[in-house]
C-alpha cells in the first residue's frame, strides 16, 4: 500500500471512529457527551486533512511517513493502554499525573536534568488537577475507579 493510499485509508478509518464516538454518545446526557463529541470533531478535521493530503500531495505524504518514529509511537500506545487499566482501578488523578509525566518525558526526548523533570511533573500535576476539577467537581462526571479520587 503506497503512502497516499495509507493516508486515504487512515482518513476513512478516522471517520469511522468519529461515527462510532457519535453513536456511543447518543445515549449520554448532552453535558457529558459534549467533550467526546468535541474530540470527535477534532478527529474528523484530522481525518479530512489526511484524505485531502492523500489526494493532493504524494511527495508530502511520502516525507511524512518516513518521519514517523514507530518505536516512540508504540511506547505511547503502551502507556495509554496501561493508563486505561489504572484509571479503571484507581480513579483518574494519580494515574493521570503519571501518564502525563511519562508522556511528556518521552515526547521531550527523555530529559535527565532535575529542572526539566520538575517542570514535567509540575505540568502533569497541574493539567491533571485542572481536568479533575472540571470533570469531577464542576461537571460531576464520576471516575471509573474512585479509589484515589
């Protein structure tokens, strides 16, 4: 499968995922369904970009495929799957902090300095706390595990 066909197939796969998200949230109340639908809208835009890119620019598509770091992508996917398991057992806050910290550490090239690591943890704690306050406190969305928040 050539790169432009891969992008085309990926774009249509993303549209299928968007349709699934809209279908899965159709039974939810309008408030809590808003965030997954917002994410789905962003995914739809990304899928559209993939399809347009596949149809217009074959050279750009070939360059982007060569630039993919598959090892890093696999690590991120693995960390995501572990997070899903931890959130189901522990709630959101602690696994969320660990996930964001590890993800930022991986994506920033695995910094080793104390200052960089402290900034990563400050970011992870801040984002997780804000998300927990918005969804857990303001919107009343319950975390699956409820063991640690």
